[in-house]
C-alpha cells in the first residue's frame, strides 16, 4: 500500500484524531506548566475544549476548561500545524467547541489543502521554532523507511505523533506499510515488550530504550525498533540486541530537515538517506532533487561516500555581555568534574541581555549544597566571566519532554 503524492494521511480517522489530540495535549502542557495535561489517547470526541454549552452534562461536560486566551492558543496551534488558514476554515474553531467538531474542521481544511505541515522544535538548544515540510517530502521519507524496515505487522508507539519523528513513524509509515498502530504510552516498558511479536516495530526514544534495557525483558527476534530525537547510547543499543531484538534502527535528523541518516550498528557510521547530499565539510545537507538545504545540529565527519559519523553537538551561541558563548561547551566543562554525571546549560533572559543557567546531575551521593560548594569555584576557574552560570540546579535526571529531548527548567 503506497501513499498518493499528497499523502491524504488525514483521510484515516484514527491518524487525524491522534495528531489533533496529541497536538492539543502538547499545547495545553505548554500553556499550563506544572499542571498535569490530559492523556491525549483517552480524550473523547464529546470533550469540551472551552466553556461547556448551556445544559451540557455528563463526564465530559467540564472538558478542558480552556479560557478565551487558551482557546485561541489551542486553535492557533492547529492552524499553524495543519495550515488551516489555507482553506479559510479556521474561524469555525472558535465557534464549535468539542474535540470531535475540531477534528471534523481539520479534516475539512485538509481536504482543501494538505500540501504542507508545520512542526515545532522542542527548543532544546534555544527558543522553539516552526519547521514547515512539504507533504511530498514526508511521503518520500515514509516510502524510504518502509523499504528500509521491511514488512511491518504492527507499529507499537511510545511517542506522541505531533512531532516530526512521531508523525513519520506512527502516521506516514503505517499508512505506507498498511500496518495498524498500537499506542503503548503509559505502560511499563517490560509489559510493552512482553506483548511484542514478530513483525512488530517499536517506536521509542533513547530514554525509553534505556528503560527497556534496564527491564531485562526478552524481546522477539523477529521484531524491530527505531530510535530518534537524541543520541542512542551504544551500550543501551547492544543491551537491547542482547535481549533478543532482531534490529534497532537509529535515525539521525532534526525537525528542520527530517531524517538524514540511519544506522543499525550503534558503533558504526550513519548511512545517508539516498535523497540527501552532504556538503564537503559535513556541516550541511541538500536535497538532490528539490535543492532544499539545511545545516546539521552536530559536528560530522565524512567516513566514506554516503557514510558519516557524529563528533558532538553544535549548540548555537548566545550573547552574554556582547560575547558569543556556547552553552554546549560550558556543559562539557561541567561534565568533566568527577562528581557530575550529566549537565545541561542554556540561556535565560535578564534585563539588557542573557545569562547562563546550569542543571547538573550528580554522580555521587553527596548533598546538593556540598556538590555546588565544590563545583561552582571549580567551574569559575575554568570558565570566562561570560561563560559562568548564574543559576544552578541539582537534580536526579536532566529535565526532558515526552519526546526525550532536553526541556527547560526554572531558575535555581
């Protein structure tokens, strides 16, 4: 089963419902930081988005309780992602207030224009931004992945589908492969693995694969898995293979480009997707037919034609006191301290500019105060004035979003 040139993924009610509900759940989480967002997969079509209609009753009548500002933000997220403004249908989102009605509006809009989709980055290395992709390019990637991964009985997903990784692997790929999708979010990895069978494809992030490895679950040799959104630890990949999984494919790319390369050997180089070309210095890619270009978020080394390795993240510089500062480099320095297992550094706004904040995960059992008493002067001796974090937070694990990417944290 293959997609039409425009994809028409939205013609499948299940696909469209999952995309809309995941998108709204993600946007609601952004609008209400610290408050639990509803699980997208259990939201029913009668759910009220905003204020319930007069006389509404029943378990769904209270709904999401979105106020007028939240209602506009939720609607705008759908308009941006699905390009509903191209059909002129978006005003209906403020008139009709149930989830089912919003899904119907999205279907009507996509029936008029479905040639592009927009995904938002997680903001893991800076401010979130919008990345627009032609549906034809997403179709091209799904077709390639279907050939790469072979026959698929079921797609079992642990990721939301409104980010580009989840959309490609749990919407576009299943449509190409003619495979049903099983949403396994909210279940223990060991239980998910116990239910896998030959022909299944498990879609997860590196943190989730680490949990699978820790569970020690026995995996079917005829099943496969995929990982993306961040670097997959080679030790985790080997452990999962030792547990019996037939194949674990790591996909490298970004929200801006989509998939660029893949590998099923965690110690080997990535294979470049056939429709991309790497620049001579490995810093950028261009599409062989459309000419679309993009820069890579990591330093790369070209191993051989069509093969490349990654040597480290290229975090964007921020201006601190008029000086370019690289948060990734500062994080590397902090991680070289013997009591630090992991570190993340990012900018935060102050009057007249930006400064840096740090989040560190200790490798020892020392108290937060004791670690910082040693770490801060140690770091100051190795960093310039502009590079020194002005806010410090200690935690058991780096903060991450549902896709496994680094998330923001409050000032310490």
